[in-house]
C-alpha cells in the first residue's frame, strides 16, 4: 500500500475535513484544523515502520517546517497507523519523535472503528504513507500527494498557496 | 570565487538590467529580458568547468525548467565565463549542452571590456557560479543567490512569484 | 551514544567471543559463531529506532550481503537493544525486518544482566549502533567500526579477508 | 556509447597491454605499466565532457586513490578522448584536473591512427567512459568494468587483489 514514486492525485477542491486525533506530541494543547484558518496547512502523514516515510516523507516534512514562516504555513505531522498495529505502540512513536528530533506538532490518528484504517486517514482518503495534503488559507484541500514528491514541486505549491490572500468571504465565515 | 554553500544575498529590490549576450543556444532568436515582462524569470549562471555548477547548479536549473509552466516562468541559463577563458571555447559549451541534454535557452555572456568578468555577470554583480537570480513579472530582482540553495526554498520563492499578478502600473509602462 | 561519522577502532586482534542470542530471524536454527569458522563473518549491529542504523548501517549490511558469496562471507545482523527497551518489542523488530526486506540472519541480542547494554554488545565492547565487526576465517576480530564507514573501505577490508586462506594451525584447533 | 548502469565485462585473464600516452599530469615523469609490476593497478578511463564520468567515474577513482596504500595499489587516470575531439583541448583537461583537485597521475591517451578511438582505449577494448580496469601484481587484467560500479564491489575486488602475493614466476620474468 505504498507508492514507489510520488504522484499528485487529481482531486476537486473541497473543504478539508476536521481531523480526529488520539494524542498530540510537540504541542501542549490539541490543535483544531479550524483554528488554523488563515494559514496554509501542510498535513504530512507517515508511519514509523514505513521505509518510504522514514527515508523521504519525514525528512521532507521537517524541511518544509524549517523553510516556511509559521505565521504563513502550519506544518502538522500525522501518524496514521494502518499496518503493524500491535508493534506501533505509543512508546515507539515517542522514541521516534525524539530520535529523529521532530519539532513540529505530531498528531496520532484515532483508530478506525471498523477496520485497520484510522479515522483521519479515512476522511482524507489517503492511499498510504507517506501522504501530503496541502490546505489553503480558507481550509480548502488544494493538493493531495501519495509517495515522495520533488522538493521543488512541493516548495512551488506551498509557496504559491502562501502567496494567496485568504478570501474575504471565507475569512469572515471563519471568524463568525 | 565559488561558494561552499549557498546563500541568499540581501538586496534591495531593483529593476533587473538587460543582459548582454554573445550567442544563444536552444533559441533560434535572441531573447531580450524586456520581452519576458509579465513572466517570472529565473536566470541561472554557470560554468562548464565549475564543479558546483555541474553537480548542483545546472541540474537545479533543469529541474526548475521542468517544474514550472513556461507561460508563468521563463528559465534562462547564462554561461558566465570568468575563469579558464582559453579552455572554454564555444565547442566546449556546445558539447556540454548536448551531453547534459539542456533544453532551456542558454546565453553566452559577452566578454568583459576590461577584465575577466563578463558583462552580464558584472551588471548583476554576481559573486561567482552557480548564481541564481529571480526576477518578478514586473522585471524587478527579488532574490539573488550564490551557491547551491535548497530545492524547497527555490521552489517556494519561484512559486510565490508566479502566484503574484503583474502590477498594473508596471505592466502599463512595459506595454508603452 | 552514536557516532556522527564512522571510525575504525584500533584493536589488537583477538579471538571473537561467541554471541549470546535470544532469538533468530531469517534462520530456522540457531547459528553459532564457532560454526562459521572457515568463513569471514561480518557482524552488523543496529537498532530499529536509531536513525544512523536505519539510514546507513542496515542498507550497508544488506549491500555486503548481496556483494559477497555466502561460502566466503557470512553476514549476520545483530539487533542490540541498548535504548528504548520498552518500545522495541519483538513485534517492532519483526515488522522492521519485513518492511526493510532483510534477507540475512538477524540475531536479537540477549538482555544484559545488570544494565541496559545487551550481552553480545558488551562482550564485543561495541560503543553504539551502527557497529560493524569483521572476523576472519580463523575467528579472529580484524576490524571493528562504529558509525558509518565508506563502502569502498568496507569492501576492501572484507575482500582482503575473503582472499586469505584459513590458517592451518587455527583451523586444526577449531576442529579439535 | 556510455553505460546507463555499470557492468563487469567477462574477460579471460590476459596480460595488460602497455598504454600509449601523449602527456602526463600529476607526474613529473612518464609512468610505464611495466614499471608498476608488483603493485595492483587501477586504470580509470574518463572524459571531461561525459556526464557519467564526471558524476560517478572520476569521484570513484579519487576515492580508490584515497583508500588504498600507494605501495599496494597504483591508481592511474586515463583521459580517453573518443568524442568531442575539437572541444577537449589540453587546456580543458588541465582546468578540469585543477578544478576537481585530482591528485593521482592522469594520462592523456594517444590519438588513434585511423579513427576517433585513442590507442590505449583501443588496446584495452574499452567500450566507453567511464571504464575501470583492474590489473593484478603480475600485470594480468582481472576485471574490466564499463559504467559506474558499486563502491563495495570495487573495494572488494581491489582489496582481494591487494591481498594476493605476486607470483614468483611472473615476478622473476618481470625482473629479467
């Protein structure tokens, strides 16, 4: 269930669903997607025992986090356990975050109710890990990638989204 | 005269000077910077016998060329010979372009009038090769880098510039 | 406790101690070091939550396994858990071996009796992970490295050991 | 005429032919292959305008030169110009050696008498660049590779050859 090479998935723009999180690391409070309205959100899904996530996905999320201003771009890691459930305990994820020195908030996806796929992963219809979802300042999904994507291309997409002003209408509604 | 690691150079924005070109490759006609008004321009300077240019600069220019839409971003290579003048004949540059399969236009910078630094390199005050200059849709220099810069950062900068509309005033003056 | 860059550690040659193994993967029977006499042994120690092991150590062990003839060189992985004991369950190691498609035998080091360092790691005085121990056909330690070492250098060392005939005297004594 | 990926070429062992050299760099005197008898010789052929040579071949020759003891292994670069003859002047090769900081002796192959292939390249039946020829202490060709080969494999081969003693008979005949 992992991509050999990254692909952008064609998607009609749609409002990003709220995530469902069991536990947060690197944040002393729960973070709601709705609370990030006005900023671009980069949601990077990974698994600690997925070679592509470890070799490409996680380092890329870290680079995105280091490259953009937090006021413009919020980077959120999502640990979406859909395999090896018995192995991936909370202690494993904690050790991973410590050893790989992740500084961005990492959400542990809530377990699925009727199968191995966790809730947020299902809501976003992710096809595996690593996955990357780009959400604009108005909370709309603009890109969705599965597998490693070139840095240049990711940079271009996030840079373009960060250059967009939030739409007046949506900004208003998000305030109300 | 080459950077060990890439740096963005702080610069006040200013109008990009016209380049001075001795010969063009991959273009059947001379390209004027003024003729690219309305598009973002990525000007990538390199030298065929500069290890950093060959290993990082040229492949990055090629990736930029492959990533952005030509209608938004014009990628121009500039061979700025400031060393090894006797060695770098036109035949060397031609063989290099062929062997490295460069598809973007490559300008051969005009020789300097009173020293080893060629004219365009001097006008842009480049510090060596590889150098990268980002020019916005209005013809204003927005970034200037010396040495290899992360793809993610370049992507972000070019993506942001491509997302900007040309300013009305400058667009008008460029038409006039 | 991990090396930023690999180093060969100076060591007087000495007879390699027998390892102490809790469990074997990729082998349907326990493997004794003494049973490998006559072949060069490459013992590669790693941990699943050690970034250097995952990025460099394990792929290098795999390449060594693919490069040399089994009749000449026996490649043995050693999972030496000296950190994150609670996290690194057998299920984690199993999932890792499966996901990273390791084909060489992997030994789980026996837990230490009075501290976090496991038994084989202690006997070999390894300084951390990844570590690499080269044992000649006579069972003598010839090299001991901590941290990633260049492939060329490892290849040269193993190639030279594989080219040595086993010494008559030691061969005899190992039979006796 | 270049390999996409490296291959060892099957060859019956045979005595390495003497090379024919137009000019030497990094040596103040001509070096005869016969004068290297007793040492392993690594002959690395490259071209300055060949992307595979520049990216893989030349850096690998340099690493081999840095890894082995000169008393055991002699590393010789061979610039085998078989393309772009007009472009590759001596000034180009000199600038390349300086810019890439090559420290090992580099021989410029003698031009072919009736075609584009230079003499040494023809005598060794090299198929292109980069090529690597491993010659044992007795002057016998033991391996011949075209295209980039893994460092581990090269290290193993050279390490094994360096571990072999020169044969008595051949040593004698080389003295006579």
